[in-house]
C-alpha cells in the first residue's frame, strides 16, 4: 500500500494504491495521525488505485472522517472501484462519507 | 462433477494475513475464480482470521486450519481453531445507519462476513471451533 499526496488548488488529494487490509492499514493510520493534527484544506481520498479494503481499512477511514468533522474542511472519497464501493455501501459508510465518481466532481 | 479441495494453515499473526492473500490468489487462479469472488473470499477469511487473532485469546503459536472445497457452483470454506469456545455468528450487528458521531468501528468485520456469505455456521467439535461458510458462485 502506498500513499501519495497532491495539492490541487486548495484541496489535498490523498491517493491510496494497493490494499487496505489488517497488514497495511496501520501504515495509513500512522500517516493520518500526523496529517490530522493540522489539515490544510478540503481533503479528498482518491481510491481509484485501491484494490481491496477490509474492516481494518474501514476503521482508519472512519477515524479520519470523524476527526475531519472537527476541522473546517470537507472530507470525501472519490472514484472507488466496484468491489470497494460495495464494501462501503454494505457497511453504511456511503451515508456518512460523501463518495464521488471523480476528483472533478468532488471539487465541484 | 469434479470436486476441488485445498487446505492450508494460517499462523496466528499478521504474517498469516499476508500468507492468506497469497494462498487465495493461487487458489483463485487454479480454480478460475472471478476477481470479485477472490475479493469476497479474501475479505471473509481476513475478517475471520483477524477476529480470531484479536478476540479468541489464542496461544501465540496456534494455527488456523483452512479448508476450501469447490463443488459445482458452491464454495465451502471451513476454518478451525483450537482456542477457547467462541461463536462468531452470535455477535451483534453494528448499527450501519448510525450518524458519523455515533458510528463505532467494532463489529464491522463479522458483519461483512455475514453479508458476503450465503451461509455462516458455527459448531464446537472435539475441542475446536469450526466455522463453515458457503458461497454460491454467480455467473460473471
């Protein structure tokens, strides 16, 4: 699992590549603990390269989403692959975290 | 109808989760399973294994025995461990309609197992927890 960061206008795009399972999720959690201390803008997680997610990954995403609510910025997820989107829907995460089809739609 | 069978053991640690992924990728290729089915089987088995690692208070060097059988249009997965009795099918479901403030991450793993399985059963046999999952193979 790799994390890469881009800035588009004032938004921060976090791209996750690979798998978010119980082996790799601690790496995202460690990274996000630092990021969440002082996010600098609306934050979009790009899931287009995310191949797999389990409850370990969902747990980290839920935490990020909860903490972002305490900051004056939006948090959303864009472009999940079908299997990942289905896990989000079954878990009810699609009703608490905005999901968009593309970064452009997310930023509109 | 040819019945295919695979068996492997998973060690009680996160290294076991990595071994699970590699084993399932090999089996999916050998059985010509779709990427969707591989994803779902991996999810089911990861959740069962992490639940065992986190909650069953098993001895550090204990193993999970996994057996997978492909019989026509049904895959049956049996996971056995010799830890203390624990019935994962009895865990209560998380409230997936709760607002974000009230949403707790606990319980989601076994809820996913339940939702992605066509049957999810537990028995205690000869001092072992035996969890059996069945999954129908859909066309496509």
